[in-house]
């Protein structure tokens, strides 16, 4: 691939900016839980692309005064062990670095966080609709609209090599107030004002 502006070949598309958002997700958690010092980070270490997803929150954690507890999984059979280690470590919150494996088991992860009374931040909005606490990430509806633009252009004869790989322009914050109440958390008003969706 040449560059994001001119990818070359038959490659183009949209970036979701997954790993790059982990720092912002930690910052939001810290604003909601000011006394937070320890965060368990659940991530799929079998996916080579996730190495940067794990490095990103580490780069931000020190500035926020946070200790991160890595809970690596490599397959679905590792989830129960990661849950047991997380429960034993007693973190203040859970950050889930989503990929296809963890997204597939999102409901199981939400149920664990609920049982442990653990505030959770996800990289997939469906997990918040299933009673996770918060989601922050690029807007799926916006990405779908932009994808239609690419399909339309290619069907009209544009070459993928000439279409830049787009970075997301719109980001969403989704908060589950019902979950916050169950956790005894008061979401600061300025965070609520930033939210694109509040689930009550």
C-alpha cells in the first residue's frame, strides 16, 4: 500500500481507528471514576494487530496515574481464566479492547462485569446496549454512509487506488445510565452532555 492518501492497487476503504482510541477511553473512565487507579485490560493477544491496541493505553496510563492489568486471551477457552484473574485482582474498572473474538463474546463479558460490579468501557456500542457502562468509538452509521460513497464511486468507474483511505470524522459516546445507577456511579454532567446516546 502506497499511503492513506493514495493507497495504490485495488485497496481503499475506511479506517475505524481502533487502537488509537484506547487512551481516550481511559480518560473518559477516569472522569467518571475519579478515584480509579487500577484497570483490567481484556484483549486478544493472538491477533498480531492488537499489539498496538495494548501499547496505546499503556502510553496514556502513566499520565492518568493508572496501573493497567493485562488480561490476555487467545481464544474463547481463555475467557473464564481471564475472568477469574480479573476478579482476583479487584480492579476499579474493565477496558475491553474489542476485536472479532471479544466482540463475539461481548454478552459474556458484560455479564461478568455486571456480576463483579465492575464499570466497563467497550469498543463496541452493542455491549453498552447489553448493559455495559460506556462505549466510545467511531460512528458506525457514519462509516456505513461513507462506505456507500465508495461503492458508488467504484461502480461509476473510479479506481480504488485513487480513493484515499478515510479516517473517521465522527465519534460517538454511548452511556448506559441504568448500569451507572446499578454501580452507584454518578455520571458527571459534562460527560452526559458529550454523549450521543444515553440509555436509561
